[in-house]
C-alpha cells in the first residue's frame, strides 16, 4: 500500500525476491523473539516433547486434531489483530488524497500522494512498533499452551 513493494531485491538464502519493508519486518520479528527469550521456549518445548513422547511412538487422536485446528485459527485471529492498525491508518491516508483529487482534478496525485503515503507509512510503523509486541507476547503464551496440550494428547495413548 505504501508503494515500496516495487523496490525489491533478491534474498540469497531463500532465492526469492522480497520487498525491503517485508524484510525489515521479518528481521524485527526475529529480533523481538530473541529479545523476549522466546527461543528458550522453543528449546523447552522440544525437550518436553521428547520426555512425553518417545521417538517413533506417538498416537494421533481427537484431541490432537482439535488443538491443531484451534491453533491454526489463532493464526488468523492474531494476523487480523496485528494487521488491522496499519491497514486502517493507510486506508484513511488514501481517502484524503482521493477526495482532494475529486475536488481539484488538475492536481497531480502521484506527485503529492506518493511522498505523503511513505511518510504516513513510516509514522504507522512507529505506532505499530508499540502495538505489535503485546500482541506477540499474548500469542506466544497462548501458542505455548496449545503445543503443550497437543503433546500431552499425542503421548497419552502411546
């Protein structure tokens, strides 16, 4: 929406083209996971899974499918919670220039709207940096509980 998606570069790790903003947000997410020590939670869950479910001996039952479907639905819930604020701010930023162009048709929207959209997007990123971490923290806590419940269900009938 901000127009920076055209400036793409190739990621040598995954061999795909990525936008600069998407790469920035990906690195921010990784740094945030390291800052809140979520990588320790991953290591604990992996060790916990080996203590509950021996290698090659697990059972998939009804509880596993319920937890997996609930965890998958949480992905969409948290995606909407994270993406709603930037989307609404950028959508409101498009309404103002659209009304202005209707009132003054001689005005060049590309020259006026593009820098304004970039500034609005940078401001939106500053707002989002304060909004996103609490949502991530709540999501990580809830996902950890779902993974632990799923591991118990997988190891209970084994």
